[in-house]
């Protein structure tokens, strides 16, 4: 099974095997968003358990 090219660019594994992702809504129309909101969107987060299986399948791992 091939890895989905879009998924390999967007997701990575943490040291403990969880999946890491970036937040959406950080690319444009930033003037109306508060500094706090933009700052928090900059940090990575962990993929939810319910979606992790789907993402792992896309990564073929």
C-alpha cells in the first residue's frame, strides 16, 4: 500500500508513537484574529484517537 503524499507532508509521529498535526486557519485573513488565537494556532497538537486510525492507514504504517 502506498503512502498518501498529502498525509506524509501534514502528519508526523511523536517519540511515543502518537500522531502530530498542525492547526488550520493560520494562513490568511489574520487581521481579524487576535494575537492569542494566532499564537495558539501556531503550535502543533496531537491527532484525536478517533482519527488516528485513518491517518495511520493513509501513512501505511
